[in-house]
C-alpha cells in the first residue's frame, strides 16, 4: 500500500512537472520545481527514518519519454 501512495504522489508530481516543462519549452528558460510532502503509511501514520527517492518527469503519464531524473538518498 505504501508503494501505491508513493506512486500516486509521484504521478501528481509528473503531471505538475509536465506543465512546467511545457512552459520552459515555450520560454526557453530553466526552472526548479519546488515540492514538499509528507510520507505516510497506508493508515496515515507519519513514517520516520531514511528513504531513497527518484523523481522523474516524462512526456506522457504511461509511455512517455524521460525528460529529467534526480536521485535523492
């Protein structure tokens, strides 16, 4: 269930990032995407500890080309 929650959060980031990427392409400037969230269990309890994350942006939600990836450990 935790993986589904993380997948949902990353999908939302993907959709948001795609709109930012489109704006970048039209203006020709690079930007950062500020993002913050709270990692919780399936029951809503805040998780503690260290987690590795990979953030990626794609041109499409299902079969898109990778535009950007950043690993955070």
